[in-house]
C-alpha cells in the first residue's frame, strides 16, 4: 500500500484486536477466508437487481455468487426465501417495515432499555419517527419478558407488526409464544435474530421458523461472517420483501460482501461451527457464574445466550467511565441501559459483555471465568493502580496464549 498513513492505522487496529480481549457481544473475528473475499475486485461491480434480472451487463458471475449465497442461507436457516443483499441488520429491518407497513402504522416493539434495538421504534431512529410504536418490556421483579403482559398490550393496541428480538436481553426468546399472540391480533411477526443467528443455526437457541413471517439477521456477531444484513421470509412474502430491499431501500448490493456471506454460511454448516457455538454458551454461563459469585449483579440473574448485562447501580459506578478504563487495560466492553434505567443513554447504568470473540480465540470455561474475574476485580477496585497493573498483565498473558490473526499484517 502506498498510503502509509492508512496502512499504519490499519495495522494498529489489527494489533488492537489481537492484543486485547473483546467482550463486546456484537463483535467477533471473521475467518481469513471471509476477510479475503471482502478484499476482492468484486467490489468494482454494480449489480442492481437480482440474479437473472439485473440492470447492468456483465453480471453472469455475480449471479452465480449471489445465487449460491441465497441457497446456502435458505438451507442453513431452513427458510423458504432469502435475500442476502441488505447492507446491515438495520437496513433489513427498514425493508421489512417498507414491505409490510404504511407510515403511521402501529408496531409493538421491544423497549430499548429492556433489551431492544434502535430500529425497534426508538424516537431518535427512523423507525420511531415514521411508524407508531408501542412497547413491551420486562417484568420489574424478574427482568424477564412476560408473555401475558405482551398479549395484554397487543390486544389493546392491535398492532400490524410485532417484533421479537434481543440486543441486550440475555434469555431465550419464545418465538412460538409470540406467534400465538400475533395470530390472535392479526399481526405480522418479525423475528430479529441479529445477535443470536449463530446460536440458532447451531441449535443452541430455538429457531424463529416456522413461527415468524419474516426474520432479519446480521452476518457478523455470532454468525462470525462479514459485517452485513440478511433477510429471510415465508415464500408468499418473497416478492414484496425483495422489492422493499431493491429498489425500495437500497441500490446496488456489495458483491464482495455477498461472496463473503456465502463463505460464512458454508462455514456455519460445519460440525466445528456447532461445537464453537456450544462453547460460546458454556463460556457465557461460566462468566455469569463468576460475576454472581463475586457479588456483581446481572440483569435477569444470568444468561441463556452469548451475552449478559451487569447492573452497576449498586456499585455507584458510571458505565461510560468503566468502559473507558477497562479499554485502557485491554478489555473491551460496551455501556448499556438496564431495565428502568434513569441515567441517560450516553452514560447508562449497565455494562454489556459476551463470549463470542474470546471463544473464537479458543478460551474455554476456565479462562472465561478468569476474564470475568478480571472485570469484577476492576469493578470492586476501580481506583487501585496496583490491581489495574495486575489486570493488564493478565490480559497480556491471555492474548499471547490464545492468539488471533497471528502475524497478520495488511
């Protein structure tokens, strides 16, 4: 690369990822095969439309690549139809809304503070500004989704669409239970599995099919592929969903990313991927157990998936400051709201962390508990410089023992 400044910064970022412990549950390490596909001349091509129905010439090879990605996605998820073009999970959600709703239509979404996503009706997001959202949350005492409460709201509000999802909810989603509610009130059901897609295909979390009409996902996070979106739906919705993606919300797809998605789907069909996802669950449980034994409160009291949210209120700590100081020690987490949070979104009361990235590194339950112990030690002694130094050294030992992208340079 002749641009030395950019090359230097890229290599610095590679080193940061390699030399720190990533506990952000929405982040992971893609395989070298996926990375190579993203960095190809496929990105030079314009291919508006779909296989066999393009608006540009020279798309014969691109058609084969996208068709392969589509077939793999359908087989992997057991879906009747797949659209692999969405650039992100947010754009996949936007396409669903465009296909199934009119501006002002009522939608029942998961409250952001309880574990939902910005695109599930936040007033600062396009979804909350274009559509009329009402929300369900979690039970005040258990911090779990109360389906009886969801049904009560749905009967009162009569939404056209109900969303079942998780961004920071650490428990299993009852797709079948939500489907019964949606059917009763005559609503479509959208399953947003952006975070748990990898767990779903590995059988570590119940599948949204056949219960959901439409399913959106991302191809990174637990699926461990390129950053991008994915849309799956029932056959009868295929045409309006495809039109909502193109020309509804996007122009040309990113063909290099589509190729990387195809590779990601193939990797997710392998036995070792299932073993990896099982270890993700084991590691998350081990971390949760360590936090609980250390006296650190976890929202809902534990986890059934890859993530957990720590409640910092009883420690009197600011999540933003904790996040920044852990970063200085080589541990990457993200601040997050907790149910009923009274603090502002930019500096909330919770800390979200998970096991996907450290599991990709090769850490197992023993090491996962060590990592959780390091975080707990800091939370109990945030001003102790000696302890901070001990944590930093422990992180350094772990990343050397469980290396990632070793000797990889751009």
